[in-house]
C-alpha cells in the first residue's frame, strides 16, 4: 500500500477537501484525486461521498482513517528509531484554539531556536477529537485545557492552572459594579464557545447550580470573534485569562469580580503511554517544563 497515498488520504479526510490536501502537500488537485482513486480501487471500496462541492467520509472511509493513521504513525516511529542524533526527528503536536493562539507560538519559537533540526508538524484539531488522535497515534503529543481526567492509556502532565474570567465591555452596566453575585448575571446575554468546550461547560454548570438559568446565549467557534462581540457590548463571555491579557491591559475588556464564581482549568500536556517517546518528544517535554518554570503564570 502506497504510504504517500495514505498520507494524502489522511489530509483529505481531515480537511474534507482534496484542494486543501493538495495545497498542504504541494500536489495538484488532479494528483490528489488520482491517488485517492487508486487507493479506493486497491481497497475495493469508496472512501468519500462526493455531494456537489462537498466531501464526506463514507463509513468505510471513517474506519479506514484509523488504520491509515496508525500505519503512518508506525512508519514515522520506525524512521525515528533509526535516527542516531537527538536533534533529528519529527514531532507532531495538536492543541485547542486558545492554546494555539495565546500559548504555543512562544513555546515553538523557543524550542525551534534550541532544536533547529527537529521537524515540527502542527495539526489543528477540534477539541472533541484530540484525545482520540493521541490514542490513535495521529499526533505524538497534545495540549488540553480542561479538568484533569483519569486515563490508563494517556499520560498527562499538569503544566499550570488557568483562570476563566467573566468578561464585559467597559460600557456594560456591571463593569464598574465592584464585587457582584452570580445572581447579578441573571437575564444577561452570554457569548459562548461551541458545545464541548470544557470551560463553557463549567461556566454553565456553575450558573445552573446557583439557580441562574442561562436563557440567552450565542455560540461561536472562535475566541477572537467572542472578544470582538464583548467589546461591542453584545454580551458577557467566560474566556481563559491567557486569551484576554492584552485587552485587559488596554481597557477594551473588563473582568467581573463574581464572588461566588471560581472557574479554572488545567493546561495539560498528554501523550500515549503505550508508545515509546522519541528523542524529539523527550526534548520537547523538557523544554515545556523549563519554559513554564521560567515564565510563571500568576496564581488563579
């Protein structure tokens, strides 16, 4: 089975787009189409449904994706095992949006400066898929922003606790109210990350347990969109402190002091306990530890 075709299939399945897969790999779309067609002929089954301009995985495609990821992961592991130098290797990492945007860039910059020969591949992913991708070997390591959870298959290292702030625009009626009660949030419009976001779930749980029913809310995929809407006075939003430090300094956003509301999540670095760590992974883990130690975050 052609490993190049497997990698093309994996990227096409992740993006549900032959065009994006081709752009990532430097292939013409016709080359991607041919590779997928040849793979389907070899398997004797269709991997994608083509509905107009949209692609979706067939049931066979969904099952085969897991096998393709494991085959490619083992191939990378086999290549890494032949490397004699600690500075050579490939590191595949994923993380949720907040961590990608507000934490990871400085970490990657520092790591690349110390380990320039390590090939770093970042694979963006939906939060709900991250644990599965670590278990399947689609990525080597992942950052998660959530509550620690029990797992026999995953190793997790706690990096630090991140406080979730409740934010409003400076013109909001509660912005200058000082210390408020959670009940003062009743009847407000909430701007929330999509379902599945850990801190969104904790925020809603805290409201409901205090007898405050979140009647009005809008859902967004992106943190930047939420921040802009809060700045314009469209509602209240719970967001990680790492995502709003600049806006708090500039006065574009105000963090409410809600006396009976304390939400925090843990920044975790996780990997599969059943897979041997490569030298690149060990080097990255050590660098992240040193980075956290050298750049302490304020206590929640």
